[in-house]
């Protein structure tokens, strides 16, 4: 029995590793969603090690033997895709109640034909009390980063790039991503891919679920997000910021208030922030 159980466990690990390796890189988000138990979900799963931030996550690897935990992951951020050139970059403040709780680096990468772009975002949270009127230190926690402007822009795909800087500093991974404007809090035991009855599909918005906090109450503190990428059709026009197409959401995973920071961001020409 013990030998049989061990063999089954080993085969399971190999299957997971193989699946992760095959799914490395940009993943297309179909406008019809993903088939899951009980119906359809807007979300694809990327890296759910650490149970959506409740514990320490395991970063993606790309070798040996194809690596592991690398679904949706790319190994380079410069450029995120071969043949793409960075055409815009701006650092934007994340401010709530007059307090700058972090920054978002906003980038656009474009192919040589001028028809395909990658829109990139990366969060860094500050060591600051986001609510001085409440006793203790209230650190803003980013559970979701959302980007709009992709309706009618052809197939939309997503990826992320994880960076380790040494000395205990590294990014938080991307847990899931989907075509939706509905952020859903995730607690241990929750459905990893909520149905469209909970998080309806929106072909204009992409939602990235992570867990970024300078000092997280659950102990898995990561102040930096990975690079979050959306690839879509675009034009050769000079990238311009569009009001309200970026949202950063705190969803109360450890009992925090529900808060949303809305800011301008790069988007395809003619984009809007409607659902």
C-alpha cells in the first residue's frame, strides 16, 4: 500500500509539472470563459501555491526539465515578448484618502508592425499607515489589479513575470487572471475559479488576482507584485493615458475595508473604462 501511494504521488507531481511547463507563457482569455465544475468561469489559474496569499507562494521556475509552477509565467520582463519594444513608461502614485500607499509602474510594449501591444503593470507598496484615524497601522493590501480598454481588440492574453532580488526580497506571484471587472475576495477553502454568476465576464476588463502588502496580517508579506501583462491588438499611435482604466483593489482578505484606487493608465487608442 505504501509503495502504491508513493508511486501515485510521484505520478501526480509529474503530471502537475508537465501541465505547468506546457502552459508557460501568455494564456488567451476566451470571451466565453473557461469551462469549470458547475458552469463557466472568467478566470484561468496561474499559480495557486500559498492558497492565494494565505501562505508563502512558490515562485515559477523554467528549468530543469521544463520547470514548475510556471503557468502564465514568462522568464523575461525586458522585453516580455521577443520582437516587442518599450514605447511608453510612467510611474503612477497609488493614493487613498490623501496618502500615497504605493506606486504602479505602467508600460507599453509594441511589435514592429504596430498592431500588437503588451500593457504592463507592476505594484510596489510603501511602509505607510493608510488610515491614521484608526488605531494601529493599517497597511493597504492589493488583492486585485484591473485594467480596461480591451473590448473589440481581438484575442486578449495575459502573462506575468516574477522577479527575485535577493536578501529576502521577491515579488508575489499571480494567482489567477480573467476577463472580468468583478474582484472576488479569496479565503482558504473558497472556489479558485468563481463562476460567471459571481464574477461576470467583461470583454473590456482584465482582472489579476494577487496579494501584495508591505506588512500582511497573514504573515506572507510581499510588497512587490510581479509584472502583470495584457497582450491585445493596438495601433501605431503614440500611447496616451486614459482616465480610469486602472484599478487597484483591497478586498478584505484579512478583514480590511473594501477599497478601490482608480487611476489613469495606458490603453489601446479609443479605449474606455466601461463594463
